[in-house]
């Protein structure tokens, strides 16, 4: 995932390539530390800016050395997803 080497912050927008090699902008929606590991919740800028009542897709990434990395296991994903859900309530 392409990142610049600055601190990951809420509101930060970055570009990723989708499965069709098209650039998509994503925005950091939230940050949370779970068991001493930092995670980010991100969504597509286009979905966030849409005035639709539909839910947006939120993706979770591990923050490693100021870069976003994919979560490796279903167990880790469930733990992070649950922690972000608790914060939202």
C-alpha cells in the first residue's frame, strides 16, 4: 500500500490501487490501540462524501512504522472490528 512516511492521522487521505489498477482515495476514519498494537479504520473518500443513507464500507489496517499493513488473521480482524464497534457505541 502506497504511503508517505508521515504519521498516520484521522482525516488523512491516501491513494491505493484497486483490483483493476484504478486509483482510489481512502480516508483514515479512526485510530485505536488494541493490545499495544495500533490500528486504523479507513473508508473510500467517494463513499464518505456521498450523501446517501447507505452504510459505507470500513476497512481495518494495522499501523506498522507509520505505514498501513493488512491484518493477517481472521482472529486479529475480529478483535479489531469488535474494539472499534465498542468505541462507536
